C-alpha cells in the first residue's frame, strides 16, 4: 500500500511492498477522504477489489494490524482491523489499554519525526504520507500539530 523506492531494475527489492497490487495507485484510493455513508462504502469497496488479487495481502494485513490505524490495507478497512484487534487482544493487553499505548507509540514514532521534518521543510502532504507509510489524514494531523506548536507568528 505504500510506495517503495527501489533501485532494482526489476522493481523487486525483496520487500513485500514491491510486489503490492496497489503500487502506483493514488493514496486516496486506500485512504478515502469520505467521512462515512455510501461514499465511504464505495471507496472502501474499490480499494478492497485491488486487495483481493494482491499477492502480498497476508504480509500487508499483518503489517497493518500492527502499525496502521487508518485506511484500507490487507483487504480490510480500518474499522474491520480495529474490530479484529479487539477480538484477538489478550485480557492483559486490555488491562494495559493497548490502544492508548499504540497511539502514544504512533505519536512518538520515527516516521512522525521524519514527517514533521518534511512538512516543516515545505514537503507535499500526500508525498509525506507515502514516504512515511501513513495516511494523508495522519499527515494532516501532523501539519495541524506543527501549526499548534509553532511560536506565535511562526511559519505554516
Ligand atoms: S493487500 Fe491491498 S493494501 Fe495491501 S499491498 Fe495488497 S493491494 Fe495494497
């Protein structure tokens, strides 16, 4: 689901992402901007059709279950992955508030730091999302945080 930069002439870097059926797709296909309703359902269905024939769907879903809170990946929507996480988490993890821990880890991730740096340097938000392997909505939140954290009269 994320674009992989690859210098191999065959386009195969050994990373499962290099074999993804969604390579070259617009990020919006897998990170719909619709908030809900039939429009979101249509967007999710379109992305899932691509996932259906993807040779790395298993790898993608495993990755997405661990790190991706938004968008369609591995053939599942964010709501479906969240439901699957809830159904499979252990009582101990439930006690620790895993969702909160994951959110904190996500906030403090190296990808976020790199994304914030790219945004501060004027990077295009969609490209930052691709480069960091996160949704455009996530990048929008990072950008909002940058503005909120900027000193009065600061940039962007
Ligand atoms: S399963 Fe779907 S989102 Fe994941 S790599 Fe394949 S096409 Fe992309």
